[in-house]
């Protein structure tokens, strides 16, 4: 005797099983047995569904400031972004292929179940389907993350190069641009040593001494100058906050400070009138 089977029963985890590769994470639903097992109310279900849709990929802010900007100079920033674009492009294609295979696998699974007569085999196929839906949910989320990250690096390159810029200038190795980058990088690293320890560390000093003599002098001069300016800026900030610090001098009324960064910064800048900006031509910090 053939067991009756309804296709709709297999679609409860995904509204449109034929549109798996759409990467629409809004239609992801939690399993009914999860709701029953944990006795979730509607709000708790919403929390779990939000977790399944949550974009936990690398943030745009992080991509721009802590990845692209590590290049320091436009030439290297673009090259760093190009490497990130390649990585995300390959990741996007790999995830997309997984979803496309999943789409075919779902159809094959449904076809096989329609032709089964054994209850246990059907039950096992439903478990396979459940497992497949879990993978689909995961890869759909990752596809969305990969797509967003790919776009932010493309946009960052456009911001640096410009809509009419020649991207080929950044693909080929440019000895002079490489020289500028390494001077900038070693200048920054050496200045961080001076700020932190009062002198240039052995590792960075050894690297600087391997450079051309002209570049050594430029790097050392730049690191000392930058460290001095940064120390001055820190000193100014410290002076402007002295009044705020005095309230913590009395141990009887000591209370550990809590960080409310956004509010404090806005109040601090408006009240003290200490502003920071960046010169778009040189990327230098201006106080």
C-alpha cells in the first residue's frame, strides 16, 4: 500500500522551496518541533527567527576602517580591497553553487518520497529533508553576508579611485607607490612604539635600517614628528578632561565609570570644542 504524501508538508521550513537561491533570509522559519520542545511564545519565536536572519558578517565600518585603511596610502588601500573582493567573489560563487545543488536535491528528495511505500523510508527521507533545510538556512545567510561585504569593498575602491579612475594603475606593481607605502607603514609602527614605550622597538628599528638610507631618514623623521603631534593631542584631551576627573579623586564617592561612548563623544566635542578631521589628500590627522 502506497503511503499518501502532501508536498506542502515539506515546505513548512521554506515558503518557496523552488526559490532557494534567492537568498531572501526573511522567509526563514524555525522548526515546529523547536517551538514545541522549548514551549516558545510568539515573542520568543520572534527572537529565534531574528537570530536566524541576523547578519553576523563583517560590518561595513570594520571593512572600511580596519581592513581597507590598513593600507595607509590609496595605492595599498585599493590593493587590499582587491584582495578582499577576490575572496568574497570566490566565497559568493561557492555558496551559490551549494544553494543551487540544494535546490535540485530538494526536488529529487520530494520525487523520491512520492514514490516510496515504506513508512520508515519516508520517515528517514523527512529527516534528510530536515537536514538539508538546515544547510539551506545557513548558506542563505552566508550568501547575504558575502554579497554585502563584496559590495562594500567595491564601493570603497570606487571612492578611492573615482568613477573615471584607471583601476589598472593599482593592479600593476608600482615601485614608487610601494616605497611610499612602506615609509608610511614603518613611520606609523615606529611612532606607535614611541607613544607606548618612549623609543622605537628593536623589531621596527631593525626593519627601518634595512631600508634605503634616504627612506630611513624620512621614516625616522616622520615617526618622531607624528608621535610628537599625537602626544600633544593626547595632552590637550587630558587637560580638557581634568575637571571631569576631579570628581573621582574622593574615594568615599568613588564610582566606576561606565562607557556610553556615542553620547560622551558628542557632549565632549560640543563642550570642549576639540575636533579631529582628516585631510583627504594626505590622510593626515588634523587637530
